[in-house]
């Protein structure tokens, strides 16, 4: 774009039984992007928080261990 905006949108399977996950971006950014997430599941929602965003990825911390068949959809923009 005119302002050199870059974005990535993708889904990642989460490992069951963990409450902390590291998500890698598809391609590194030149600076840390702004990250928005959506949890993809047909089960109950577990509150979560994004932290530690770098040029290559971020951490997501859940309020409990994640059960099987959870995905996180990432939208990152710089």
C-alpha cells in the first residue's frame, strides 16, 4: 500500500494440555506488528492474553490448559 502496510492472517493448531503457546509468523516483520487473535473451537471459550510480540512471533497465555481441537487465528499488521 501507499504506507507500506504489511499484514498476515493465518490459523495455528494449539497443543492440548498447555496454557502457554508461542506462535510464529509466516514471515518475519521488520518491526513488531499489532496482533489480533480469535480462538477457533466448538467448545467453551478460555480467556487468553497476547504478550511478547516480536518481529518473528508472539506468546499467547490462556487462563487454563487448552483442550484438544483448539486453533488460534492470528491477524498481524505493521
